[in-house]
């Protein structure tokens, strides 16, 4: 297993570095040329609990809520398609999700070499919060370069993992434009995408004590990425909490393999006790595959315990420690990946990797110029 940190400003030598102004809410951003706001996004994710890499979940997200998105290509041979088709509920109501499990090609089989691109806390222009929380977009031109990273490297990595605070988006517009631009550069097909929610994916100002009426509370996030989460194995996405509460943690929890690497994704806005049974499921699955997996990564967002007022009820190192104790069969292969703190570095314990520096700053002299991602090769 190898993890390599890559600096975007060096690696993407063709990226445009000219500073561009932040675009106000509600206006067209000309840094997304030829991207149709109503275009359909095609997002694949590994299937939770499956050892067959030929089976993936494919989700289509349409910007136009009044019509169904384009149907899946016949060559995918769906068995059948789709299993869920509905307008978004509770948040981001202008979007429509259509999702199902399909057969796919070009994904490494269990135990084969795989490459996964990892980044955390990516910020772009397009909303006022990006300026409020010190996005370095004007200096680093993240609005253009993040889609370039995702789209240009699509043929060179097997999956992308984003560690939360995804584009600091309250209404889905920035997410849709960013991924549409990346999909266009990838000639219509992005790699498999895995992600976990961050504090700004629940509360746009980052904490429940600063809650505002337009907070998405994770409802938009959980539907947009269409991941194969535990909830789908328990009867479907869980909307029982109601719009004013956080979604059930089963809407965010997933565990899967990509070639020779295993991954467990969870919500740091929920407690260990709320997710312990799902961590136990992940333990059973990964323990049975340990002969084929060289490393297992716990993917979370929070880098510290926030408490109820700040929303961080299960930080990533704590989840790692608890899973290692719960699942000794894979403890020696466990590592953890986290964002939240906007820097990039291996952590001192030798097991963790902080990857929260994708354009967001902490203030003068505190990682404000860090704009990097990592590639895991297992």
C-alpha cells in the first residue's frame, strides 16, 4: 500500500492560474463553459457488502425536477433499472434521483491493484459562504482546477473519495456545476465516487448553533451522490426523521472494496452508538476478505470532537480506535483518512492522513495555500 501526496499547482501544469472574481449567487459562471444546468450527472459507487467488483450502483441526477433523467445505456445490462426514481425530498428539490445496481466494466477485481484519489474540503466560487470561510479560490483558481483534476485523471484512477464539506454548497448548484464540468472533461464517465458528509454538508455555517432555515442538514448530500449506503439494504433511503432533523446515519454509512483496498465511510454528526451495528457489519464483511485486501481505510470528516454545539459527535480517530477494538481481525490493516482541518499531512501516529487542504484556508500562515490531493495505491 502506498499513499502519495500530489500538489495540484505542480501536477496540473496546464491549469490556468489567473485569479478570477467570485461569482455571486444566482448568476451564470462562465468558468463552466458549455455545461448545461439541466445536464444529467452519472455517478457510480461501489456496492456495500459486495465482493463482486463488476456490480456497482449507478445514479443519475437531473437538474430538471419536472422530467426524468436520461435512462441508463443499454450496454450496462441492468438487472433491472432503476430501483429508485424520485424527486429529491426535504432539500435540493430542483433535483431528481434515479438509481439502481448494474453490471459494469473496467473496475479492478477484488485483490487487484487499485488507485483511489482522495481530497477533502474542496471549495470553489459560486456561493457567498466560500468567501466567508476563507476559500482561496481567487488565488488558486479552484473553481476551474478541481473539475480539471477530477475529469483529467478519470482514466488514471479507479475511484475518487471526497472527505466532506463538498464544495460548501447549500442548494446543490455548486455541486452540480462542478461535477458536470468534471464529467464533461472525463468524456461522460467519472470514476466511482465515494464520499462522507462534513459539518458544512449539514449546516452551511458549520455548526448547529448557527443553524439557518436553508441548511440542507445532509438531506441534499445523501440523495445527490446516490451511494450504495446501508439504508438501501434496509428497505430504501430513510426519511423518517423529517425535514427539521438530521437524516438517519444509515443514509451515509457504507463499506466496500476497490481492488486491494477496503473502505468504511460514516457520519461524524452521529454518535458511535447510533452506528455501532453498521461498523460491526463492516467488520464482518472486511474480515472475510482480509486475504485479498492490503489496507482498510476508515473515511471520516471531523478531525476533533466537536460536541453537540459544534456537531462533531464522532471524530475520525475515535471511529478508527473503536473499529480497531471491535474488529481485531483487520486492526493491523486499518488506517484513517480525515479532513476538517484544512491542511495535508501524514499524522504522527503513522496510521492517519489529514487531507483537508483543497483550497480552503485557516487564515494567514495556517495552510491557506495548501491545494493538494493524495493517491492511494493498494
